[in-house]
C-alpha cells in the first residue's frame, strides 16, 4: 500500500494575519480548525487542541471526539502517544525552530482495517543561526 498523496492541515492558535502580517497570514487564517479523516479501520480527528484545558485535555478530547479511533492534536509541542484507551491521543510534538524541547519530532500513523500502529521519530536538537534581514541587515 502506498502512502496518501494528499496533505491536510489545520489552523493553529497563531495562524493568522496578526502573527503573519504578510499574505501568508491571510492564507493560514482560511485553514479549517478541525478535520475528520476517514482512514482504513476508523476515523482520525485532526485539530490544534488549544481550545481544550491543558490539565484535562485528553479527557475532554476523548469525550468530545469519542466516535474517532484517534485524535491528532498539537499545541503543547510535546511528543505524546497516549494509546492506553480509545480514542488515542497523538501529538507529534514540534518540528520548527522554537519550543522543540529534546529535539524536533514527528509521528507516522500506519493503518489498515484491522491494525493501527504509531511510529515515533525524534531528531537531534540543533542550534539555528539567526536569520538576517532581506536587505542584508
């Protein structure tokens, strides 16, 4: 089986013109806040997760999206695979230049009608050089 060729994205809590004042901010603002993806063996909910209380986030997500097999959410920037009960809570962590903790990370969900498996990947932390201005400053 080949991986899907589509790319899906949801809006995060800082994805808009107030944070990205050029044209990219307006494009990000149009991203959906949540997606439901029909995958072999069940549904995957994809959302940022910032609208849920941090101390009760997993319980609240499981209650509000109980019909799904797994929920992929971010916001905390912490790599999490909480698969003790359904729906699973999956957080790929952070992949950018900030708030990556022990290093950038990602998850790969491999699924078929009977079996779902999550692979975790963490990469070494890096120090990034500051990006200088476009005009050479």
